[in-house]
C-alpha cells in the first residue's frame, strides 16, 4: 500500500486556525503508524511553506511532525519526500547537515511499483507555466515571517474574490500595486542581480500527456493545485491539500483512491 499526501504548507495556516494544521497532520501520521500501516508514505511536495515562513522558526514549531515521520520509519514504513515549489529550498538545508530533518532523500520525481503497477510522483508545479524553478530558492532566501504574512494577504486578495464588485476592486488594487511597485519580473530581478532569462518559452506538457509519454508509468500522482480528484481516463490522481479545512490524501492499493481525513474518521471522497 502507498499513501500520498501533498500541500500541507506547515506553518502558514496555524495562526488563523483553532485546530492547527500540524496537530491534525500529526494525528494523521499516528493513524498511519498504528492503524493503516502502509508500505510507503509519499510526501508529494509543499509539506513546508518556505516562501512564507522563516525556515528556522518553522522547523522549531513543527519538530513534532519530524519526530512522527521518524517514528514511521522506525516502524519500517518508507518515507519519501518529493519537493514542491514552496519547499524547494529544503534540499539546500539537507546538503548542510549529515542527517536531514525528514531522515529521507529529497526527490524531484519518484516512481514506486505496487502489485506490478508503476506510479510516478511529482508535485505538479512542472505543469504550471507560472512556476519557474530558478526563483524558488530566491523567494525562500528573501522571505521571513513578516514578508510571508504580507505575501499571504496579497494572495488572499486575489484568491478570495467573490462577485463582480470585488473582482473590479481586486483588479484596481493589483493595478495600483503594479504602478507603484513595478512588475513581478522586475521585483524578482531585485532578488537576483545576475542576468536571468525571463522568457522560458512554451507551456510545459500537461499531466495527461506526461503519462502518455512515459510507457513505463501507469499512473501519475501529483498535488500543487489544491484540488483533489482522480481522472481515470488520463490516469492522473491529485491528492489535494491540507489547507482551508480540507484534509485529503491518496491511498493506493490496486489503484488510487481519494480519502478525506474527516477529523480522524477517514472516508473515501
């Protein structure tokens, strides 16, 4: 059995939630250790949010999560960490210590076989034309808790827009921000004075075409979009996220199935 979870974004939602994400996630990890006991746990990217939190603070706050993951490994459950765009910088931290916090290698892509079926795991930002790997580390380097809070408010302004009037107001705020602060690419260049190619070409191939192009892969499992679901015809499964009250994951036996943690009473979604 393989369990895959993504987009926990540890540290981001804890300040606004009466039940911190890390508390529910630790309960979930304990459930895996004592009850479900899969052969593999795949952390499929964006487990930590290093774009909006200081890495040292986030690590201290979530030490219990790291301990729970170590306990899983001690029970013989293989723990795999696939990097996402928000935790891309974690691989640099691993280079600087003999033993990384998660006691596992950091992968950009992982393939596991279960009962003769091959499952590929990537976070999913590879299929998002807005995401460019060259700036992932830069955002982590310039960010801290205060910068991350400001960034989170701006993102909420865009993502929480509801209705025509709010949409007009959002466009106005973004236009004003563009006039006063410059373009996004200009701001990223401020992070890196080196020459940087801002035109990286055409959109990457979609997830379904990825499966078609890999005859050795039967299914692709990803996250990134925070939208859980399974497209059987395309053989693509998305584990969803652990934010905004959603706590979903993939359980893979003979094929992927989507589950909701449901406050400790897991049910198929």
